[in-house]
C-alpha cells in the first residue's frame, strides 16, 4: 500500500484522479468496479477531492491527503459538506465519497480507517435531514411539508414529493408523473428537460416514490395541481422546488 504522490493536496488529488481513470476501458477488464469509468464520475470525484482538500486545508492540516482519511475527519467532512443539502442529496454525496475511497484502495492507496462503517453510521443518523439555516418566507420546512401533504389526494402527493425532494419545476414533475416509464429507469429519474432544453443529470429516486408514480391512475392538469398545492400548503408550488 502507498500514499498519494505530490507535495500538495492539489497535486495528490490529480494523482488520485490519474490512478482511478479507466475511461474507455471495458468494465470487465477492470480489477475493481470502483474505478472511474465515465466523464460524469470523473468530474464528480474531482469535485469531491477538491472539497475534501479544502476541508483539510481549513483545519490547518498538511502532508498526505490519504493519511487524513480518518473516522473523525470523515464524519466532520460529510457533516459540513452536506449541511445545506436535502436528505436525498446528502446520501448521494456520501455514497459517491465512499465509492471514491473504495477506488483509491483498489488503486493500492493506503486508507487505514473502516470508512464504509463510518459513512454507513453517518447515513443512519435519525436527524440526517439537512436544510439551509437561512430560510426566507418561501422555504417550506420538512415536517410542515410531510404532515400537510398527507391530507391531499395521492396523485398530488407523488408529484409534490418529486418537486420537494428532487428540485423539479411543477410542469417537469407532472411530465414525469404522466410518463414514469420513460423518465424513471434503473432507479433514477433521467432525461428530463428543464428551461432552455437543458437536460437534468440523472437523479436517484426512492423506490417508494417510484412505485407511487407508476401507480397513478390520473395526473392532474398543471393549473389544477398548482391551485391544490397553494390551498393545502399556503405556498406556490414553485416553492417546493426552492425548498
């Protein structure tokens, strides 16, 4: 086992990316499934390494990046990095971080802590729901949203959850609800176009919500849905996305 090469965290991060980069190589030829096999994963890991490097620098730490992957630093880093994220986004980020560490181990980089266990413990926290500490009048607290949304028709519930949990606009959420087989594949929401024709990145979706969307018998018109959300929550439906 070895350390990452380089005199700075930035150089060590580049070394990590090089060691993990298997883009263009058939997956079945890779000795580990945790190497980088797409441009999207490469950019994701580049961002995570930058985040972790900044975290270590802010703590005044130097030396080898991988030696600072300790149980305490893992938990503190994830808590700080995800404090303004939703529960779904937090889980996605933590699992991506775990995948990065698994890849480094596969590339013969020394990691001494049981990071999988620590990340699992972090994700298992009952108070994992992180939301911004600065909220304006358009923010809908989680408890308020979930308690009130239970009182309306399930057709509206599923669409509202797509907005609240994944940040889609009303029209986009309804589009998903109208054709879930097109937009939900392999546990992810894919191919949804936003403003200007921009396609959202795939978003992992909870199985329960996927089942609810695929089980809808009717989907309300946009204006009807917006009026119902306003009536029940006291907010415009767009505030679900903002929250």
